[in-house]
């Protein structure tokens, strides 16, 4: 076990101990984040190996010591990754989320755990970059857990993130690993449910998310924004705008009506997103196309696998042991057996030539 692994284990143990002493029901936070933190606390043996692997990749990409580096928890949710980064000893920790409820909750949780987050940034990538640049914050690493598969415009996101001062690195881990055929089938079932069935609102529901079938929501959006169109055409337009949200739905619906050309805008057979927020339902990402969009002479990209977490059930651990053996055998970039993957990106220092 190397020094990084020992440090990560110590940080996980310290945070686990603090969480164990925390009475979540006494905290003035949303039921949504209470649910998430209780899930983490009750399933540490499952989640901690995943975070361990992600943080190990993070440390390996740093160009300077942890105590001199800044860490961004992008789309941080309940703040778990931020708290681990603080325990690891990062010089600065920046928490970001688009959901204001989570930002308010994490401020409360941070105080209760006595783990100080240096900056809280509300908003999507545009607001995040503006805050970083306006406050002259040097970013060394951007990290996330199960966020990549929800970003509406990935190509646009990676175009915008280039506005941050380089060098810096990025590790985004996602469990939406469509390269694994078993997970691929599960993801398509999630898409079908979101598109045609919807969800029941339960305790701990995220208020920002839509519970109605996405197809029905798009029908309503189109009906409210186009006139003199039959229900049959509205249904066709709603079907053809799967994977779009808000103004994009209206724009493409009107384009199809004006050109009398009705084609599905989504090249993938099942991918779908929340029409009111753009939040993808476990987006099956074309990682090869994404790599081509990001990679250049100053930016290196790789997709790496992870291992299955073991449990107290020895029988269930047998197939996991076999899968982990195969993952090791085939190398870190083979995603076929992996339960998740991490997008790792390194942005080198921009070189500007002075013209003579």
C-alpha cells in the first residue's frame, strides 16, 4: 500500500467516524440530502471503495502536493466528496451544485462536521467559471461522482471549462457504464421508465426533478407554444424532440413544422432527459466521440475502469472477486467488466508564442 492509499484510508476512516456521531434528524436540512447521507452512512462498505478509487486517480493527476492544491467538488450533492477532500488536506476546497437546496444543506452539514469548505458556488458551468475567474481562484483539480451522465450539453461543457486557467486536471466517475452489457440493459430500462412511465414522489424526492413521463411533459410544452397543430403532429413532435429541454424543444418543434420535415433529433434509441431541466436520465454517452471532442495536443483524455465493492455476504463476493480479477487482467482502460468508469482529463499549460 503506497502513501496515497494510506492517506485516503485515513481520511475515509476519519469522515466515517464523524458521520457516525452525527444525528441527521437533528440537522435543519432537506429530506433529500438526509436520504443521501443516511444511504452513505448505512452502506460505507459499498461507497468507500468507489470514493477511494476516484481519489486515488485524483491524487495521481496532481502536479503538486495535496496541501498546495485546490479541489473542486463539481455537482457535489450532499458534499461527501468535499468532506473527504478536506480530510485529505487540500489547500482549498470548492463546492459547486446547480441545486440551491443542496448548497444550503451542505453549509449546515459542513458546520456540524466541523469541516470548513472554502467556497460555495451556485449554478451550472457558466456560473462556476465566472465565479472562479472573477475571484482569481487557481483550480488544480475538478472532481465529481455520478454527475457526468446528467450534464445536458457535454460538448458545450467541455468547451466552456477551457476558460479556466491551466494547467488543471479532471476526474469524473460515473456508474452509467454502457460498455458493460449488463449495465447497458439496466440503463435502457431507466430511460424507458423516465420517458413513458414517470416516478412516484416519495420522501426525500429532489424537488427540481420531474416525476411525470418526459414524453408527456414535452407534449405539454409543445402544445403551449405552437398553434393550429393537430394532436397527432404534437405527439410526433414530442417523440422527435426526445433528449431536448426547454427552448430547444420549442425551437426544433417549430423548425420541423416550418420545413414539414419530421425527424427524430436524438440519434440514440433510448437516451432521454428531463424536458424542464435538461437533466439526463443516466445518459449513455458515446465515449469515443466525446474523447475526440475533448482531446488535443494540450489535452489528454482517458477512460478508466473501477472495481466492484465487496460486502459482508461471502456468496455475493465470489462473482465480484472473479470480475475484479478480470478487470485487473485486462487493464485499466477495459470497461467491459467494470461497474463504472472515470473520465480522466489533463489540461496542460497553454503556450503562447510572442511574435517578433
